[in-house]
């Protein structure tokens, strides 16, 4: 698995967990999904992604987006 795919999986999981928590626990959890979405947008423009840095330290190979 490359860093790119790991970041996509992680972002998707964060969004789904945020939606599930908003539905079952409190509507305020939707802010977790909002944060994930905003982070994906800013990383598309800046190339800075904290999750990518973590996955790189874990030894995953860089894909085309995070070289």
C-alpha cells in the first residue's frame, strides 16, 4: 500500500466515523467530518498532509501525490 492510498482510506474512515457518531451520539460530531474534508482540500493545494507524514514514518512507500 502506498501513502496515497493509506491517506485516502484514513480520510474516508474519519468521515464515516464522524457521520456515524453524529447520527448515534451527538450532532456535534459532524465537525469531525468537516475537519477531514477541509484538511483534504488544503492538502490538495499545499501538499502538506499530517497523515501522510505519519504514514511515511511508518514505512509506507510514497505514491505520486506525496513524493
